[in-house]
C-alpha cells in the first residue's frame, strides 16, 4: 500500500471501518494468482473498481460531515481517489475486453444487458431453423431426383450408388486410421 492509499484510508493502515473492504480485495487478488494472465488482469481491474467505490464512500462520509478541521483528510482522500482512478485506467489498458456497442447502448438506455444476449440467442435459433428448412428441402430434392433418375437411368444410378458406398467406406477407413490429434498414420513400405 503506497502513501496516497494509506492517507486515503485515513492513516488507519487498512484496518477497521472500510479497511475490511481493502483486506477482502487483497484476499481476492491473492487467490487470483493461479488464474491465467487475462483473468488476473480482469480481477485487478475489478479490485481497483471495488477499492475506488470504497474511497468514494469514505469521501462521501467526509464531505457529508465536513467542517474546517476535516479539510486535510478531505484533500488526502481526494488525492487517494485520483491516484486510484489513475491506477484503474492503467490496469484497464492492459485488459483486452470486447463489449458490443449494442450492450453499451442498452446500459445507457437503462435496460438490462441480458436482453441483448436473449435477442442474439433468439436470432441464432431463427437462423438455425431457416437453415434446417433449407437443408431438409435439399435432402428432399436429392431424394426426388434419385427416384426420377432411377426410373429413367437405372444402370447409371446403380453405378453412382456403388461409387458413393466405396467413397464412404474409404472415408470411414481413413477416419479410423487417424490419430487422436488429427494426424493420419502412414504405412511404412518395406
């Protein structure tokens, strides 16, 4: 804890009052050491936000009971808040989080961002149903074409089906010879 943060806590070293918030934040930061780097950076930003909220609350309490004797602690808390906001900006620059503008606009309009997620999922479901309909129509067309071709060209259709069966068997054999990582086994020639 640097001197501006200590001063922002009123010199109490983070104990008592809102200092318990600081110790909780430090505990959360310590538990994030095992997480991956991006998650750790996000946790640092989140912790900084929590710390800033605590500093704003302390500043509010100081201002609401302000008299001339509290001028120096008020200035110290303002300086601590400015320092933490600067720290928050520096931490946030390290995070690469993409938030869709639609979500930001929903939040600005006072709406729940979960509505955006719900709308995206419903849109995906509708598009999926349209695609499934197209796929079913193509399968039906293929079946109809094969029936018509079989009536008019039975020998060619039989040859086609045999070649399709052989190709499917070859693909199955290749899939069985594939290794778990996707590579294909190569037979050595003796």
